[in-house]
């Protein structure tokens, strides 16, 4: 990587590329622009969710109060909390940029409006996180990330699979943390966690749009090859989170959470939510599923320890452990899928607006 002496340590860290770090994405925008969202009769659903985004439920939510001005120099796991903010901010800003690019390239006015609203939401989230880092005297230059971070090209369908899961697992992560801290406030190490409930509803709503987008193109869900891709991305998202959180278990302990139970609860919830659109999901209730993930996490921990050594034997052992992780993930991929049925299909989030049908009243957008 080029030398960047003018950049903060946090910005340099966010620019690094690794298997488990947040990424910036680009795609074939012309192919997305060519999609016909009318062919399966879903136009009115898209119009409805556009109006939901225009309503802007959280337009007054991301306003900080005096709690953010406290001195957090001695807060527990401060470096891990800053890393949590950095990774979250990078991921939110990634969505902001991707959605803004969609607005530039798409011609359908409904699609352009939806992506504009989602980019607004993600930019708002990233800004809120970045200001919180500023309170801690940490600088993350988002303009530098936009210009210098490597962009990963994904085909449109891979963007849909990945971003849908990113939004839904983001909801599952935030709501689990929020509910835990709401029950036991003594674990609130920083006020930002008090904002998570409404925040995660933005994530859930974004996922609803991508669910519609995939349903408007049934081949993305019905073809056997695409169902294998669905399984691949489900596993990739779950395994990435599991390994990342295993490495940062002290952060979750400071919140009063057992990282393993937390991750398993998040995965089960996300897997259930995914049945709203995916015809197959992963067999997370099979005892072997988390046994394989636990083994992968243990291998990852030991491999990271050995990688610090200058001994060639230790480095070779670390490489063998990395291969063992891949073997465990392949074994997970080969497990029988859970098929979505009317009995186990996600019926929506209680209290969350669902498409009411074509005879709905006209939504009046929120006034500024």
C-alpha cells in the first residue's frame, strides 16, 4: 500500500483490505437499469416502499445529546469500541456510496428515488458514527475512503444477495444489543447504543426493498445454481461475523454479552427473516452447524497466535489451520438445506409496516 503519512491511524486501518474487513462494492449498473420490475406485478409494492422511505421515520432520530460529551477516556475496551465504530462506519458509508451510484446510473424514477432515500439513511448512519469517533478524538476521513479504498466488483445478483443479508443481519445485530442493554442498563458503556432500536429499523426496511427486487426477478430465487449462491452468501455472512466476533470477544463481554450466544441468536434470527424471500436457508438448528463454526473460530484463534511467530514451523502450522477453517466451512456448505415452507416462512416484523395492497391510502411524505 502507498505511504500515506498525512492520514490518521484510523483512516489507514479502514483502508486495509483483508478477508474479514468491510468492503466497498461496485457493479454492472447498466444491467440493473435494464431490469424489468413490472413483469411480475410488483410495481405497486415498489411504489409503496418508496413512499415509506420518503416518510423518513428517523429524520429526527440521529440527534446527539449531552451524554455524548462525557469523558470516555477510561471506558472499558476503548480500543475495541473505537474499532467497532470504525468498522460500522465503513460499512454504512459503503452502502451510502453504492446506493448513490445507483441513483446516478438508473433511469426508472421509482428505483432512483428508493436508492436516493437509502443512500440518505446510510450517510446519516455513517455521519452519526463518525461524529461519535470525533468525540473520542479519533479521525476517520470518509472522503479519503471514497477515493482510495479498493472497490470490489460484484454481479448485480451477488449485490442483491449480499446487501439483503447485510441489511437484515445488521437489524438482527443491533436489535439484540439494544434489547439486552434495555433490560440491563448497567452494561451501557456508551450512549450510542441507546439509538439502536430505530436505527436497526432503517436496516430492516432496506432489506425489505431488496427482497422485493429479488422477487421481481424470480430466476434469482428459483434456479438451482442461484440457490447454491444463496447458500454460499448466507454462509459467508454468518461465518465472517462469527470469526470477527470471536476475535473481539472482550468487546461483547464489556457489554455483558457472551459473544457466542449473541452470534448464534443473531444468526438464527437472520436465518428466520431470510425465509421471507429465500427458498432455502441454512440448517442452523442442526447441532453440527455451530459445532463447525466453533471449530473454525478455535482454528482461527490458534492460527493468529502462530502467525505472530518468526518460526517457519509455526507459520506452516498456521497455514494448515487456515486450510482447516476452509474445510469446516465446506462441510457446512454441504449440509442439507432448510427449505422454506408456509409453516416456517417469515411473516414479517410485528409492528412494522407491511405492504397493505393496491388500495392503500396515499402516504404523505414527512415535512422538513
